[in-house]
C-alpha cells in the first residue's frame, strides 16, 4: 500500500492486527483451497523435481531447520513452489553425508544464475545452504524486504503479510512443535508427513506474496531501491555473518576484572558520600538516599506508585547538584557495559568457528539503517574511554591486520547536497574543517582565529540543526542561556539560508504527501505531520528534516558495501569485510593485500554517490578495532 490511508480495507486490518485481534473469520485457511502439496521422499522423485526447478525462470524456496540461528542450525527439509497452490517438500536426514547427497541433487537448481530465487527472509536460507556447500546464485526476491521497502514502520513476518495481502491464515509452527519456550520441540523430531503441509505452505504463500508485492514496488516507485540496493546487499550480509569476527577473550577478562574493581571502589565512595550503606543497584534505595536523606532537590519527580524517578535522564539533569550523582551514573555505566558486552561477548562465541557471528538486520529501522543483534554492535559507546575498551577486544584473523574506514561527516555533506547551500558546499569542496568554517561565519571571525570553544559550539549546532533541535534543546546541550542559543541558531541560518529553506521545504512536502524520500527514493511515512498535538507534530517535523539525511547516508553505505564485496570477488581478494557500524566498515586484511584493499575500499566508498559536497572516507590500521578506528 502506498500509504495506510490509501486503502481503507487494509487500514482496517492494520488496526485489527495491532489490537491482537487477528483471528478474524474472514481469513481463508489451507483446507478451503484447491491445493496440491507433495512430499518428495525418494530419489527418483527428487531428481525429477530438481530437473524441473533447473528449467524454471523463477521458483520460491524455504528451508526447514533445527533452530533459528543459521550458523548452528541443521537442515531438516526444503520446500519449493513454481505455481500458486502447488508446492513440494523434500525431507533431509540428520546424517550429514546423506543430507549432502540430497542437497547436491538440487545444487544445479540453486546455482542456476538465470533463475530468480524467491524467499521470505532469504538471507537465512542463503546461509543455511552455504553450510551445505551450495551458493544461491542469480537474482533474488525477498518478500520480507519488499514489504519493508513499502512500509518500513510495520511488521514484515510472513503470517502477518499473508493476513494483510492474501486474507489468509497460515499454519502456525506452534501447532507442530508446541508453544515457544524451553519445552518447545524441534522440527527434526517430527515425521516428514507431519511437516510437509506446513513447509509447502511457506513456499506457496511466499510465491503468492511475491506476485502482489512486485506490483506494489512498481506502483510506489521503489522497485529500483529494492532491486539495486536492498536485494544485492543480502548476499553481502550473509557473507559477513558467516565470516564472523574474532574476539580477544583474554583482553575482555582483563577489562572485566578492571571494571569490577572500579565498581567496588565507586560503591564505597558512594556509601561514604551518602553516610550509609545501601544497594546502589536499587532505583528505590537510590531515590531515598538522594531525595529523602541528602535532599539534593526541593521537589523530586515521583512515579504513580510514589517511588522517586531515578532514570538516567533525571540523574543527568542533577549531575551538578551533588558529586554522588556522577558516581552513581558512572557505576551504572560500568555495570551496563559489563552485562551487555564485556561478560556477554565471550558467551556468544561459536565453539565450532571460534568467532562471534552477529546478525545484520535489514528490516528493523524505519530510516533504512542496518541494525545488528547478538551482539548489537551499533550501541557500543565510542565517545567514552570505557566503551573503547570493548573495541579493543575485536581482533583480525591470525596474521592479519584490522582495517577501518568511515565516512567523514556524511550527514552534513548530504545536508549540503540536498539544500544546495553554496557556503556549505564550498567549505566541503575546499576541504575546510566544516565546524571551524561554520564557527568563522557565525562569530564573524577569520577561519584561523576560531577558538576551540567556538568550534565546539558550532559543531553542536551543525549536528543539532540537522536533527531539528530547538533553542531550548541547544541551550541545554551547550550549557548556555537561551539567548546565546537563539543567537547561535539565528546566526547559523543567516549564514546558511539554503539550509533553512531546505528544512522548511521538507516539512511542507511531508505535510502535502504524507512522506519524505531519500536520495534513492526510500520513503518514510509521517502520518503525524498534520497532528493537532504540537509535541507529536514537532517530532514528525524533525523526522521530515532528518530522515532524508539519515536514510540517504544509510543507502550510500549499502551501495559501498555491495561494490566492495563485488570487487573483492572479481579480483580474488582473500581479506574479509567483517563489520558494519553506522558510517563505518571494518575488515580483516592479509598483509600482502593491504594496499589493494585500502585502494578498493576508499575509492568505492567515495564513489558510492556523486554529490555536490563530495564524499570522503577516513581510515586507519591496527591490531584491533580500537587501534584502527
């Protein structure tokens, strides 16, 4: 759907789906269809099916496995569909040799470069098949990603898509292996006769969804984004996930000891400052100490149940009131790093590969950025020294070096390009320090006379303004009065009038069409842009300004990743791309390929999109991620 309001019947479904009332009577189930699902369980039938698939211009596929992690799961079966309402299921035994024999029968079909492979979350099947020596070749169509490109804010699971687009209720996996949880069974334990209808339905529904979503992509003018950026990225991410990344567990143990000692020390200091012992990890006790005992503010915020609010936000605002606050925040920060990364990372190492295999998610963020899970690398704090300790633990393969390349001020460059502001473009074209150049303009001084403080304020303004920051927000962030913050913003717009015009135009455009677009026509729907509620509307307006910038940056790094991956393949490069975090790419590089890799990576990153304010990539080398970045 072009927007949820365009098709009222769909909107009705969205509303229903969100209240959890999805069991509506108007959904069709398999029993009422004229279906032909076949269990293919002897060699003769398998060879016949494989031959048939090899001759097709497209087919949908799905793998049934023993778990949700494709790096560790085993194949239980494969299903295929060529025509709607018809599908085939091939069971695969647990014995590895037997399994490989069956997979190899279908290898020519999987590796046929001329047929389109259709899947729902096809990256999973791609990794799964790679574990059995098969490379999925040819173009691909992922129904999950197609829906993500159309409706980034919604859910993209197959069961949901089947309800919305096909008015169809699928067989749920829980019907086969029981509810989620410790006692949930395993596909491997079921007889093929019990699995085949469920598996065939997956392939069949995926094929049906493809036929509908394909037309929607065309209608909404996002087919190019889907075909040229999102789908070519899938094999790149699969390759990175399979490569994984090495972790220096000894370094983490050392950091863990060091952090734990510091936490104990901070705890003692906090108890001394409070004049009593209490549980520093208990928000209730922290509140009582700060507000009842030390009375650091007159009126403290309370929850509905009468407990004091001691969230990070609240404590940050009280930092200057008493030295105990900074210590409590520091303690919390260390505890979070220990729990989320330092003690957790070694547990994520795959014993078979000795690496961590993070999952890169392509359909999670509304902006188009990639996210990652197990571990979430996007949230590793990089500003403070403690966060840097974590980066130190990410290391290259034996005998290799760590190479990191990241875009320099990509969002400001995109802002300059989109707004066409001549002053901003000129600063980037001349290779000036953009924050110093901004400061020179705002404070009306020569570039060489800009002070560190002026540059720092201009930097906050530069980044704040592209996120639609208010006078109040800037004053708070810079710790200055509102008058100075207002002068800064006014001075900014006076010197970059086209940036102001671009911001106003973005909001206006969003009001008129209900969405905004990135350079590559990725859409972000903003249904609240005309809201009567000023707070809700303000949030949508900030998104209208920022989403084209953030989304374009996300698209650009995806283009760079695809091209780097393709160049590595074409030129037989053995070094590996291992991580992507925000505007940064990381590699494990063989010494003899150093110059070549650096040349390919930097040139492809800088040529990913031609802009008025040219793209620039900075880079570094080291023995670990921290040294290289």
